[in-house]
């Protein structure tokens, strides 16, 4: 069965994880969850942009070591993060540099501005999200070969979770999400009126 990457990764963000993270950042829980969700989408589209670079996926995932602190704190089979400490501040930063290069700082500030959280929080949850995504892929190495196709298939939904400013930095315009919304509105109207008209 083909996994929906966003849904699979969101499973790890429990209320317990949010509570533990907030011991460091003191943000509104809802905004912190939104920030992590935006960050996960941003990491996934960062990977999408690297699809044409030979062996990039294998190389960045190989930076995750099975004996690393963060990796050992995740129960991938149960979809749970067992413990939350600040190890991701260093471990995640390396991944972000590989993924976004000189755009890392701009993306972090845009997460802060678009979500409404502190700059420091945005930087750290990007690190956290990068580690979570890469660790998930490290555990599910069989996905690497089909990752480009997976991301291409799920691209529209992922982009819909990312605010406009971040999409622009990543090189995506808004037309894709606007097109989807228009189609959705059309389907809703047809369903509403079609049902009324044809149910007599």
C-alpha cells in the first residue's frame, strides 16, 4: 500500500510531543502544531526539488545513523516519539543545510511570519521536522526508489499545507492550489445542486 507521507508523519505529532516541545518554546499549542505541519510540508517539497540530483535521497538519508539520539527515540512501528530532548537542534541543522543551502534562513523566517511563532521556534521546529522526515525515510528505505513518484503524486496536497510565502521561496507559484480550490468548488456546487435537482 502506498503511504501518504504527510498523514504518516503527522501521526508522530501527538499532544504529548507538542507539550514536551513547548517546554522549550512556550508557544500556543495550535500554532506549534501548525508550524510543525508547515515545516513537514516544506521539508517534503524541498526533497521534491532535489529529485533530479543523482543519489541525493540516498545520501541525505545516510546522514541519519541508527545509533543517533533522535532515531533511537522514535518507535516507527507504533508511530510514536518516545522522548523529546533538544538533540534535534544540532542533528537537524545539518540536514537543512543539505536540503535548502542558502535558503534555510529565509525559509525559517517565513515559517515564523506565516504561522505566527517566534523566529527561534521556527528554526528549531524546522530542525525537528527535518530529522523526523529523514528518520522516517531511513527506517523505510524501500521508499527511496519511489520517493520522486510519491512526492509528485502527493505534491498538490503538500503544497496546500504550505503558506504562499514559503511556496514562492521553494519555487512554486500559487496557481496549483488555486486550480485545486476551483475544482473543489465546482464539485461542491454540482454535488449540492445535482443532488437537489436529481433526487425528485
